[in-house]
C-alpha cells in the first residue's frame, strides 16, 4: 500500500489524517456497499486512485462515489487544521489617496513648466547623465513623491528593480536576513545566482530578529504578506532593527504595497525600496528603486548600457499613469471590503469563509466547503473573469481576477489549490464579483 499512501499524500494532500484515511478506505473496499457514480468533482484524482487500487487487486466497481466522499471528508479535515486568518496591511483611506494624487501633481508642477509638461521626452544616453534627461527629471519627481533622497528607473519591472539593487548592494557570500517564510521565486533566483547566504528569522517575533541580526550583512523585508499568519509591520520592524543596528543596510520589497500604504520603508529608516512601475499602471517592464543617494548612484553607474535605460517617453508615461493609481487602488480596496463583508454574511452558498489579505495584491481569499476551487475558477473565466494576472494590477487588467492563491502559499499548504480562490476585483464592483462567484459555483454543482 506504499504507492497508495504516496498517491493520497500527493493528490489529496493528506498528512496528519493519512493513516486514518487508509484504514477507512480499506474498510470501505471490503464492504458490500456500492453506489452508482453521478457527476462529481475530484474525478481525475479518483480515477488515478482506483487504477492503483485495481493494480493492487482491490475491487472498486460501484465504489467510486463512496471513495470520493471518503476522500473529500478527510481532505476537509486536513484543510481545517490550517488556520485561515489573515492580517492585512493597513491601507490608506479614500481621502488620503486623493491627497496623494494632489501631492504628486503638485510636485509635477514644480518640476515641469507648462511647455515641458506637454512634451514626451528624449531618448538615449545623454553625455552628461548617461540616460535621458526626461527620465532623470521623472526620477527626481518620484524621489520627492516617495519622500526619499533619490530614485532610479530600471528595466525588468519589480524583479529587475530587485536585481539592480542587489547587484549594487550585495557581494557574493553576503549574508542576508530574510523572513522565515517562502520567498518569491524570482527573488530567490537572484539570491541564489549571487551566492548569498540566507539567514532566516521570524519577522513576527522581534526577539528572533534581534537574535539573528548580528549575523547578517543586509536585511531584506517583503512588505506584503508571505504567509497567512504574518502579522509584522515593516515600518515598526525597521524601527526595531535601527535600535541596535543603525548602519546595516535595509531593503524593502514594496511590490503590491505602493500607493496602498502611507510610506515606503526607504522613507522610514530603510536604505532602499524597490517595486514595479508596471503594477502602478505604467508600461510593461519598468522597475523603480528609491532610497539613499549613494546607493541609487551605484544603481545608475552599473546600468551603463543604452539598452538598459528607460527612455524619456516611457518615464513620462509612468508618471502620468501614477497620477491615477492612488484613486483606482482606493476604489478597488473599497470593493474588496464590500465583497468580503457580503461573502462573510453568507450571500453565496458553499463559501465557508472570506478574508481580506495582502497576498500578493489586496485580495479576497475565498475558502469553499467543497474541493471545487479549480472547477469554479474555470467556470468564472467563461463568465468574464480573468484566468491569470498580467502585472498584476496592471493597466491591462480591468475585469475581475479569479485565480489560485500565491505560489508561496501553495508551497506551504498545497491543499489550498482545491479549496481556496484568490479574487481581485480589479476595476469591478462588488455586484459583478458576487454574481460571477455564485453563478460559477451553481454551474459546477449543476444547481
């Protein structure tokens, strides 16, 4: 039965309940009870299990429906062992988002006269700066807007910004203090390629951070949650670190947090913050690094190639897009709040729980009471929901997103693949999202 146990662990995600499940499965197979199989979910998984059981000499005729119900029961038990609570970031209120828009436009007035405001900008590596003058001016606006000393626009979106900063800050063998949680895949690739040594500490526990801090050369903080149980506040964490390590470089990955939170880490004691301009409605592939002047200067120095420059018109487009971003995110956040509240009130059947989260975007995590999440997402796409992200929260994403939870969550709790849906309303209203979810569930259940 070793093959059976392995299969059930991998496809039904059973760990703590595996032995109990296998005992009940053995009893079921030896019983005389049989039932005709109707329409059901887990069809592929049950097919695979029955094939293995047949190879082991077990009679599964008339048992498929019973095996499915048994498997579903134990999957739900396994799922319920995982706490399903989130601790979202504290977001700016609507009025604060309006003020942020006004602040950015005011800064633009002071950097561009009326004629310059109507120009797109220049191209190429200027002789004095090594990059377009318009790009450099936009960087000054961004630095002032984010309350930092300087800024750099780079290629490669958020990942490119992280890599550009790491190249400027880290050396092979640098010891980087990170949160003891799954790390975003492309960030991990950068760390591995640079030969860094990762020192893990629980950022939710200040004492554990202080314990490991003395062994680190750099601190790397991800602003949005890496796992549901995370509670730490990045700004408070920076403050605690600075009490005992005033000179250690602190880097904050702000992807999915910009224009949602009040201040970036680089404005509150950190050395640099990095994020994607693409996620802020800018053109694809533009990353932003803001922070201390000497560090930003090194990013510019290493980004020498003409092909690595963000051209003036691209920088202008990013700045114009950024103007609209705070308000759109505030509207989206209001939609998230209302959807979560309505789902929590029981408006849609088979939704066991709905929580707001910052994993990765500001989203609603919907926990179903049946293992039908993948089927529901497929039906939602037929009703107009996006099947996968683009940016995410880019200019190309207007309709709501019904998608699996973040990869870092699935690495830790793969059973979420069957039960949890990540919903980002994007520009959709609550009524649209509720309607699509309800119709999709009804379609899957044929009711």
